[in-house]
């Protein structure tokens, strides 16, 4: 399976990229770094710059149909930038419209709010997104991982880096159902 990892050019929380990325590789699947601009993305450890990673595909030149699933890593700045990019928002929305599974951790559900895909769904996130999720028609829960199958595409969400092990196990299990 090809799994898209969508990120803005900077602001992703590095461990929320690298742990799920490695989990996809370990499962025998192909992770693909998609961003809004070519070149590389700058990851962060909280507010400090961390490593850079090469962009493999640009969101304006690819489509949800060329992937089997989508992972949205968090970081505060990353999803905030993505939700301001119309092509990134459309890319995310297309996964839901095509019934492809999506996984989002920490602040990443901000992009889901902007894509208007959480109405009627139950999900978790970093606690500061609780009101945004509720205002967008979703139900927010404080759980390590939440799997929601309330619409055509499965949505897997987690709260924070401490939840990464459970997050990776849950999204890999759900994505594997597409095989």
C-alpha cells in the first residue's frame, strides 16, 4: 500500500512523522511525503528545529486516488499552515469522499475541521482542539486512540506523542483492511 503523509513545509512535530513513517515501513508498505511545496520540510521538536525531510510529491500534482491511506502528523504550525492551503484541504477531503482511511494525531485535526469532514464523527486530539472539533459538529473524547467508522472512510485519531504506539497500531490495523 502507498500511504500519504501530508505536511506543510515546516512545523511538523518530528516524532509524529518519524514513528508512524517507520511503522508503515515495518508493515511492508510505502510511506510517501507529500507537501504543499517541493524541496524539503523542516520538522521540529516542540519549538526547536529538528531534521529536514525530502518532499516526494507535491499536493498540487498528486491525488488521493493514488494512495491507499493518509496520515496527518501534528505539531501546532503544521496543520495551521495546511488548513490555509486550499489544495491541501481538498486533498484531505478527497480521501473522505473516496472512502479511504485517514489517521490524524495531536493538532492535525485542525486540517480535518477546515475540510469539513468531522461532522457526526467521534475523535480525539490535543485537548486545545476540543472546542474547534465540537463547533465543527464532531464529538471530542479524551482517549489514547479513537477509531471512528461513522462515515464512508475510517478515521483514526490520537492525542499526543505519548499515544504514538497505540496510534500506529490502530491506523495500521485499519489501513490493512483495504488490502
